[in-house]
C-alpha cells in the first residue's frame, strides 16, 4: 500500500520497543473527538456560565474577544529572531498568544472568522523552513500553538488545513524532538524549565496528531513523560522553584499544559499531578509577591510577573480558591486561563492564610505585615543553591517593601546576549550575577563559591516576632561560620541580622541596593521613595555608620540607572544588625527580641 505524505512523515524508527508499547497503551484511552487538548466539549459547554458568574469572568471574556477581533485584520506573524541571539522564541510566543486568543474565541462563539484567521496564522508558520531546533524551546512553544489550533478548530477547518497543521507538527516539531532524544540533547536530561516546556510542547503535539500518527505519538509519550517526571518532582516538597518566580511561571505553565492535555485527551495523567509539591505550587507565587504586587525576583527575573494562567487550572485541580483569586485580579489573561476559569476565588485574608511562609529546597522565606494592604511591611530572603539554573551568587539576599514602595531591590537579570552570560566562566563576571550585585554580605570583596548552598535553619511565624535564619557558612569560606536572620517585629519593623565567626582581620561589607533617595546621619539613614519614608538604624556593631555608593556599571552591562547601595563597612565585626521602620522610628523595647544571638531566634 502506498504511503501518504503524512504517514511517511510519521514513520518513527522507535527508540525502544517496550517504551513505545507503553506509549501505545496510553493511547488506548484517546478521546476520539475534538476538542481534547486542555478542554473537552463538555467543559466548553459550561464555559459561558462560568464566565458569566463573576465580574472577573465577564471582564476576561470581553478582553479576549477584543484581542481576537484585533487579530482578524492583522497579518500573520513573520519569522523573526531576537536581535542579538539566534533565538526564535519571541515569534513562537507571539503565535501561541494569537492561537490562544483566536482559538478560544472560536470555542466560545463558534464564529468561523476566528478559525479562518487562525488557519492563516498556521499556514504562514508552517511555511517557515524550520522552527529553530537548535534552541528547542522555540520548537516546543510553536508545537504547542499548532497542537491547540488543530485541536480547537478541528471541526471548522477543511481537511487541507488540518493536514497542513498535522504535517507541520510532525515534521517541524515531533521529528526534531525525537532527534533530540536520540542525541541525548541536554533538554532531555535536565530538571529545570527547559524540561517542562519541551516535554509539555511535545506531549501536546503528540496528542494532537495521535489518530493519524499513532506510532510516532506513542513514542513521543513514552520518552517525554519519563523525562518530565523528575522536573515535576522539582516542585517538592512545597511548590517552590529554584529558578525564581519568573521561571516558576514559565515552567508551571507548561507543566499544566502537559498535565491538562493528558487529562482531557486520555482521561488521566499517570499520577503526575499527585507528585509532592504540585498542589502547593501556587503558594510560592502567592507568598513571594510583595504588597506592591512586585515579586521577589531572585535569579534571572524581573519584579513584574504575569498572573500565570496555569493558576486557574491549579485552583480547580487542587481546590485552592486563593490561586483563583490571585489570577482573578488580572484585567485579562491568555485563552487557556479563560478556558479554565473557576468561579469562587477567595483572598488570602478571607481564607485566613498565614502571613509568613518558608519554602524548603529553594530555602526562601517571606514575612508579611498584612494581606490586602499595599502599604504593609514585607521582607523576604533566600538561601538555596548558587548552582541553580539562572541562579546568581546570592545566598542571603533580601528584598523589602513598606508604605507601598520597594526599598530593597533585586536588580534581576542582565541582557542574555552578553558574551558568555550562561557560561560558568563568564556569568559571574557580570555585576548583576556576582555577589557584589546582591543584597548580602561581602567578605574581603570576594564572590561566594559557585557550588555553595545555604539552608534555612529556623523559622517562626509569631505576631510580634516573625523570623527566619539561614546558615550561609558555605558562601563564605574565609570565615568559620556565617548566619543571617530576617525578622518582622509587630508586623511593621523589619530587621536584617548577620552573625559571623572567624572574622578577625576580615573586611565585612553589608549592602542593600535601593532606588530611594537616602539621607545619611551616622548610624541612621532616612530613605524616601514616592510618598513613603523608611528609617534605617544600625544596631550593631557600635560605631558603625552608613555610607552610600553607586551601583552604576559600564557598557555593555545594564547601567543600573538610579540605583545606589546603602552600605555598612565593619572590619572584623561579629554581628551586623540593621533595623528598618516605616514612618515612625522603632522603639528600643520593640527591638529587644532581635538583640539576642541568632541561636536564640530558633
């Protein structure tokens, strides 16, 4: 029998017969009708009522349809790489965004204009010579877009358009994916964001074409699901992500694409959603957002992170109304967030959630004055692992907010196109990645070791004295020991306390990056930003004073415009303790708990 072009594209040359058999077994429960990726006809039927139930749902529906209508007259996306890197990711993401808007608009309204416009988008991208497999994230995101488009518009597209999309998924998505597995490409062996994005995209692509290319789809599933499992296990034990909040967003979106696609297409996700930490993943996003709405942006992250659409799926799966509330604040979301809309979100305050949190493995802690008050005091810090993907040499770094302003800032990522930005040899020569660019101690001006790790050894959430302590000793081999504690007194006054041994003859530098205007007065300083004021005071060592210096950097690094460092220099000191009070200065009696040694904070 002659092979069709599509069948020829799908011939797999299976890597492992038992694994392929396992994948074929999974496909035995494949839902035969469309849509079956991320939603089902039954779920689509309930969507209008779910959206109509609350103002946020009605707002999202209006916003999504407006976005889809705006795309009707726009030309398809052009194949464009980043200006300074051979990366197609912005184009892949733009096409996925368009797919979610047009595809969900079609599911909501059955208006054929949306399906026809999405078919035009797919035809243009299918004509690209490739989807840039040398940077496989680009392929994964494009494959996801094509899979969702084919599935959601299946009934509206003529066979020619369905064949076009299937052929593109197979030739430009799944086949390069198999090549990656055969060559043991790094993304098949890691546990960070690349694993979940790549496996999530490949699983969506395989499930979209499974009835036409069952052997190929089975092989992809047999390879991608075992590769995804260790990455999903990285959320253990409590939902945190060591690449930071921005990459938590990216990884979690594709983790949910993978889990939701398995659920809706096959009826189950092989128990992956029961792995430890996944149910708590939204808490990491919740607690590491400060009262101003900015996140603790350690690693290569920015202060502003979107309200991840995956939160709505997590809210429904794990019966977590705080997650639905968190994303429900957004004026609009991508189509998947709308598809998963779940009425009944409740604020952390209404639910009585704890004000403070500690996240193990990532070793981060957050102490908060109040939920729902943008002017509340908030301080967060981290230990963790300097060798984490996208990580910096930043054990002990902290951020701080009060009065509706972020006073202690994390500088975040620099330009990914800087030479050697992701190489161990050069990454930490850049200020924002080095210890000098963090809000932590420097000892004799040296970087922390790249392999250093730090654990939080004490954590207490008490109304008058919330605190956490981390053992930073591995970050300072020139010392015998080093510990840092953060505290929140009476839910208002924030404290950073450092305690070291073996510091004789060593130059200790305590520093904090800030955008605030700072007035110095010996051991005191007044920081002003917007309408907020923060009073800083050195409690120890006696005789220490604040100084200021610039964080400006020369090209090609980010110049850090408007950023300066508040500094305490303390030669041979055993303790450096700094208190910060918004508005009125802290009273001595308020400060009594933090004058005790850190061992007494436990």
